[in-house]
């Protein structure tokens, strides 16, 4: 019963490999690769949107009218100061708590929300932050996070509930959310800087825009996932809509809601540290400064502080497992909860009082041991011993140079030196073959938009930078896929390996992308290679995890049926597991590509150049025209990559009509 | 029994799913066989022109193959599914004329339902699941818990009051479902294939339980099943449903002795044979 569809899928896959589409795909790819002649200009001369001058003009107008125009006096201005005050007050409150008070607060909150182990972890993180000597910058990051996440969740959950109940509204915002999902964090900062200038306000707004969609999505997903049978029970009992929401929908959707908050926090952290670019300060600023001055030790130190903040929030928001929650609730009576709350507050208050009397506020300086020194020594030792001249592998510099020369340059030149129309045609054909005509139209349009951008950053035009970025993404994706796919399959087939990898993979995904650049920079210095390696390292965990989950998602009944027919392990993999997991694997690839893309863009900071550098330049040197054009190109490229892979994955949902 | 007050009376209930379903009811299309109607209009006539009466304290059983419209019919009674046409009177009230708030009141106090899929809330323990309906009504916590304990005891589950649904066996879960329905002390209990998912032994036990409760508490019962033995055991009146219509409504003995047509005969054949 289960084998029949598998064979069908397998056949389709094999037939698919020999189909005209795939052959066409290969031909187009080969032609683009092999035709080394230019066939015309690299960019159309007749096609120019003049975005940069318009943006710069607008920016100039804003700088003159920010104080007087009504939209700023009554809209953006007050909003901006409200946000700034909210962050400042939160920061003051955190400082007022003193470090022992904060530690106790964190411990008790984690204990209440996520259990004892989480509380221990969270305390470790607080200590870690202090020990690294970054108490104050980290508090500032925490304050920024707290405000942004609170607003994101406060907006996200109601909107999510509303959209779960109103399909039309959901369809409308889905378009927006999908578009927002593919945009790397950088792109959110640009318009916010334009409207809110620099500081806390644009950071908070950008973070909300970036992170709230996770909350909206997962809330809506959870509410829509409530079994209709339970809704009917509530209706049959005479529950009002409000009661149904309160007693049935929200509790049943709780795991999804908690996950939404957790993801919102992770996304928020990713952008809050980058927001240092627009003057939000915090630990991100320390990383940024260190990266820009190539002080690897300091960068690692600050990076670890960010990781500690990330874990702190993750532990505080991960919630309990189903079993833990039940054990927790079983011991609960109303009196006990009140008692706990009161005594918790009492403990915090008395800790704060004692700390105040003892005169401590910030983490004691003589307890902190920044690890910049040893790290610098370590990387100096590495570069002394492993930079060049290591037998066989050559050394980090030789490796980096060789990759640049033999892999990255040829691929980049291939894309950069082609006539623009060849690239557009090739991408459109590839999109059409893999994802259908709508995707092809979208991709064509997106690239045409890029072709119409004219700002020139450093040495290159936006088009050239886009092709350069694309080449880096393609290489990183290929390497990631080659590593992640086999490991993911192995992990999917072996529960033990999966259980072993799982904590590692989960942990890796909590750390913001920004931080991955730091150790790679220590090893490989600046250039495109460290950026690419960082993006591979960042892309691997989700790549492995999603592949493994795809393989594990294959119904046990299908495996059993195949086994009963005497399949070998290899046959099982080839004919049952991979074909049935193919769609999830491709969706995993889609996610991985978008993550890699975001790191490649961020790597513009450490010498990967191209679009990322244009954005950084635009943000830090206040050349918003350039920044916005680069931002548009980034979004366009993200859309192209997303549409092609997602469309490809979705072609596998169309199952052959079941024969009754 | 015949002189008892009427608890439920239905006249000419129709339920047609699909676009412009109201127009189907009085049109000539209404008499088309189901599949023809669907190809012609895109509508599914799940319940067609059904009328019946249940006296207070009576047990009315509806039986039929899967897809014959039983679930749709029983949901029409408390308007969980809005009927397309017909009148429904429960305890003298015209159900279709009720405003939303009045309808909620009816469901809270007069009509309770037990589902095939149990429908227990996974995040509440047995006691709180039973108390759910009372909570919806806004009863005080003390009242709720006392009443729920009583009802749990009635169905023999006082010992597992603190257990969660996934810690209970199917039979126990359905007892909780039954207790939840009884907690509001309704006049009418609606059962939609409540025991289909249970093992035969447990099923028999549960049927006895329902009979016992019905005798003790004098509830009016509408019971859906596709199991003839269950129908014969529980029902005062049995309706055989096919393609949305009642083919025959009769007492258990009558049904076995005089099946109205081949469809009914096919149903009762087994019993006749097993009684030989
Ligand atoms: N919401 C709906 N929309 C369209 N058709 C429905 C809907 N619900 C039920 N039906 C159809 O109505 C018929 C009767 O369904 P149902 O009442 O569930 O039957 P039973 O409970 O006897 O198995 C079936 O053909 C089913 O496909
Ligand atoms: Mg049914």
C-alpha cells in the first residue's frame, strides 16, 4: 500500500532527471559558462531608475525639514523619542538592579519560565558577560532587545490571531511577510535611518520589522493548527468567540506561540548587533569596532558576550517541554503561585538593597578577565605557524589565496564580464525550467530592476557588485550543500547521530550570523574567503538539520513496507527515503541559501566587498542613495534565489492523481 | 411513552453543502440522486427532508453507512451546522429562530454533545475538562469543581481526576467526554458515534453505562451509530438513514421483523442470523 507511491515518486524523479527541462537547464548553464565572449555591454545604457539621486535628494530635504515638517513633528519625531526613552529607561532599570540583583532576577525568571537547568545556564551567561568585561555594553544590548522584542511580540501575537481568523487578511499580509522574510537584516536599517536618523529609534523599528513576522507567522500557524474538532467542542458547549480563544485556541497553540517568541528573539538579536552600524551602541559596537580594526582578540571577546546574551534570551524564552510543564503545573495551587511571586520579588528587592549598601552596581572590574590577549596570541601563533608553508595543505593564507585565485575569481569574472542580457536570459530560463513561468517573470523583473541601478560604490557598479555577491553565494551554497547533504542524510537515518548532533545544531542557530565572521577572520584575515567560509559554517547547521528532518519525516510505514520487500539500505535510501524527503530537502536548501546570502552580505564588513560593503558604506558614511540602491539589489537577488529554489521544491507537491 | 412531552421535534430538515444551496431545496433538483446533484450543481445534499420526534426521556437512534449524513443531521439539531431548511423545536423553543446569545444559552444548559473523537482539551486534566462547560457558563470555581467531581464519580473516574487525556485509555477518555456532557445537567444528550473508536469489550461496557445513566437521569438521547447491535440495544426508536434520507423509522423489534426495503434488510440480516 505504501510502496506504490514511492515507486511512482522514484520513477518521476528518475524520469525528471532525463526530462527536457533538466537537459535544457544543463545546456543553458553550459552555454553561459562556456561562452566567454561578452556579447555587449555589461549593463544597459538606456535603462536607469536614478534611485540614488532621488534618495539623496530626499535625505537632503529631510535634513532641512526634520524639525519643521508636520510628519516629523507629530509622527516620526515623537515616536523616535518615545522609543529612545523606552530603551533608556530599560537600561536605567537594568543598571539600578545592580549586578547581583540582575543575576537573581534572571535566575528566578528562568526557573519559573523554563526550569532549573535553564536557570543555571542563564546565570552562567550573566556571569560570562561580566567576566568578559563587557557588562555595560551588554546591558545596553539587552535593553535594546527587551524593548524591541516586547513590542514585536505585543504586535505579532494579536496580528497572528487576527490573521488566523481572517483568511483574506492573511492572504494579504502573506505577500508582505514572504517578501520580508527573504530580506537580509541590513536592508531593514536603511529606510529606518532615513526616517528616524541614527541611534536607538531606527534600531528598534528595524528590529521590529525584521523580527515581528516570526511571531505573526507562528501564532497564526499555531491557531490554525488547533484541531477543528476542539473548536467544535467549544462551540457545542456554548462558548463565545472570546472564551474559545482564551480556553481552547491559545492554550492548544501555546507551543507554537512560545516558539514564535523564541524565534522573534533570535532574529531580533541578529539585527540588534548589526544595528551598531547606525549608532545603537551595545556589544555589537565592540564587535564592529574590533572587526574594522582587525583586532581579532577583542572581536572574539565581544562576540562571546553576544553569544552569552543570545543564550540568556534563548534560555529565558524556550519554555518547558510538555512533560516539564505538566509536572510544574501539577504542584501548583493558587496560594503557592502567589507565595512564590511575593517571595521572588522579596528576594530581588533585598538583594538589590544589600548590593546598594555594599556599593556594587556594575560587575566588579577586578573579576573580569577579557580573553582578548590569549586569543590574539593564539591567532598570532596560528598565523606564524600555519599561514604558509605547511606541507600538503599549504597553510591558511595559501589556502585562502588558492581559493580566491582558482575558484572565486573565475566564477566572479564569469558573471561580472557577461553581457547583462545574457545573465537575465539565463536566470529567467533557469527559473522557468525549475519553478515555472511565474517565478521566471518575477526573477526577470527583479534582475531588470538591478540592471537599472546606477550608483557606483567603490570601484564597481551595483550590477557588477550584484554579480560578485551572486558568485560568492553560489560557491558557498555549493560547498554547504556538498557537506550538509551527506551529514544530514546520515543523521536522518541514524537516531543516535541525530541525538548527538541535535544540541550542537540548535546551539549553532542561536548565535547571530555576525559572530561567525570573527574566528574566520582570525584564521584567514580579510577578503572574500573568510566571508564565504563564515557563511558556509553558518549555513551548515540548518542545512544538516533540515535534511535530517526531511529523512526522518518519511513515514515509518513506508520504510517498513520497503524493508518487507527486501530493500538494501542503499536501495532504501535511493528509492524511498530521498525521493520522499526530496521536497523537505529542497525547502531546507531554500532556507540555507537565504541564510548564506545574509552572511555573504554581512561579510562585506570584512573585505568581501560588493553589495554588503555598499550598504555598510551607505549606512556609516551617510550615503543613503548608494545604500538604498545596494539594498534594492540585495532584495532583488534574494527574491531570485528564493523563487527559484522554492518553486523547485513546490513542483514536488504535485503528486500524481491517486487511482481509486 | 407516547403521551410524554416532546423534547425534540424536527420537520423537513435539509442540509445542502455548496454554492447557492438555498435554491436547491424547493427546486426539482432536490429529488436527483446525490452524485447527479453534485455534478449538476456542485452541491452535496447531506440531509434531505428529515422529520422526526423524540419524546422526553426517549432514546432515538440514527443508523446508516458512513457518508449517509448522520453527523450532519445531529449537528443541525443544535445548529453546529446551520440547516438549509426546516424547523427544529427543542423543549418548545424554535431553535432556528434563536439569536446567537440564546443559542449559546441552549447549548450551555439544554443540549450537550459527545463526540466520536472525544474532543478533550489536551492541556487540561480530566477534572478540568469536565469543568470546561461550567467555566464557560461563568460558575464559581468551588461550584465547578464540586459538580465536576460528582459527575466524574458518576462515570466511575474519581481516581483519575488529575490525569491528562493522553494518560487515559480510549474508553476512559470517552467517559470523561460523557462526564463533560453531563456536567451541565442538560435535558438532551447528543451522541455522534461515541464508541466507534473503542474496542468491542469496552464498547459494550460503555453502552451499559449509557443505558444506566439514561435510566437514572432520565435524559433524552439522540444516538448516532453504524453498529446495528448498538442500535438495537439502546434505541426506543431506530431510524435507518441512506443518502441523506430516512428509509425507515421503527422500534427495534419492528425493524428486525419488517424491514422496509432491501437496504434495511441487508442491515438486519446479520442480527436475524445471529439470533437463529
Ligand atoms: N462541510 C462540508 N462540505 C461539503 N460536504 C460535506 C461537508 N460535511 C459533510 N459533507 C458531505 O456530506 C455527506 C454526509 O457526511 P456526514 O454527515 O459526515 O456522514 P456520516 O456522519 O453519516 O458519515 C458526505 O458525503 C460528506 O462528504
Ligand atoms: Mg460521521
